[in-house]
C-alpha cells in the first residue's frame, strides 16, 4: 500500500522527492566546492597581497602613488618619474625588495622630496601609477597639489631628539625639523613641555606630507625623526 496506484501518483511523488533530495545533495556539493574554491582563491589572493605589500611596505613612494598593491601592478618600472625629478629624489628599488624591484622610492635621509609646485614626477607617469593628490582635512577643508601629498607621516623619537632629556644628555634647544618643513607651524610645530622649560617638536599628521625634509635636516645620527610610509597606516 502506498507503493502504487492506478494513476501511479504515490510512485511519482516518491520519485520526485528522491530526485529533489538528489538535486539538493548535488546542489549542496556544488555549492560546497564553489565556496571552497572561492575560499581558496581568497586565501591565495590575501597571501599574495600580504606578500606583495610586505615586500614594499618600508618604501616611501613618490607623491601621488596609488595604494601599494595597485602601485605595484600599475607601475611598469619605466623610470619616467625618476628621470623627471629635478632633485634626484627618486631611487630605483633593488632586488632585495622582491616584487617591488625597479619601482621608485624616496630615501629622505639621502634626498628628500622637495614637493615641487608642478609635481613633475606625477605628470611624467604615463600609467596612472602616480595621480595628482587631493586630501581632505578632518574639518572638511580640501587640498590639492603639493600640500595634499601623503606619502607617509613623520614620527619623532624622544630618545634621540635633542630637546628631550636622555642618559648622558641634557635637553637643548633645537627646531631644525620645524624650520626645514615646508609647512612650519602647520605640519610640525614646537610645543612647550608642562613646566615650560623646553619645547619639543610635534607632528600634525593631518597636514604632514611625509616629504622627509625634516628627516634630511635633523642633526642627530641616526635621525631623531623618521617617515612612516603611508602603506603602514592601511
Ligand atoms: S615632487 Fe619634485 S622632488 Fe618630489 S619626487 Fe616629485 S619631482 Fe622629485
Ligand atoms: S613634518 Fe617633515 S615630513 Fe611632514 S611635511 Fe614637514 S618636513 Fe615634510
Ligand atoms: S631636528 Fe631632530 S633633534 Fe632637532 S628638534 Fe627636530 S627631531 Fe629633534
């Protein structure tokens, strides 16, 4: 009873249920493999991105550089930005940088970026790996051009900076970094300490371009101020 009838409907319905369960099973397996494939691709894409960015993560890129992974894929290593820089600020990355080999970067202690008004490095790039910079402040004020450059942010070491007390060193007056900055009092300023005996330089990250002119000028060795590349903030 229940296995057959004159019109065969119980069998048909059982068959449909069976087929439907097979279909569900089939769909489940295919969805499982599809999800596994997506997961695997995602895993490898993430690993590749980590590897690619990891290798170039310490490099300070030219003004207007895209985010690190896009920059690595867009830059054809043509050297046009390097040739266009009137200050010889751009260096070609060597083999130690892995996938970043041949790409341009800045070593501010040797030659910082002078934030040329026309940003010729950017206009020379034929691939769109360097784009004209725009940047908004927290207050909503928007900048464009050299003042909007963000290739990193300066960071001061209180252990090395001459204005701070340290073993075998009494604090002294120094504000070379502020004086060398193209935006003194805006991107970096002197701030008196609590007892008003000394003033220390303080970076305002919102306005700092990462140009490295402060690093170049700092009299300590190693420099008491360094640039953290922008990709470290992502
Ligand atoms: S802004 Fe001027 S100094 Fe800086 S990297 Fe570009 S061309 Fe060179
Ligand atoms: S604080 Fe240093 S890196 Fe920042 S804009 Fe001034 S000179 Fe350039
Ligand atoms: S130039 Fe160097 S030592 Fe002098 S205040 Fe700036 S960070 Fe400190």
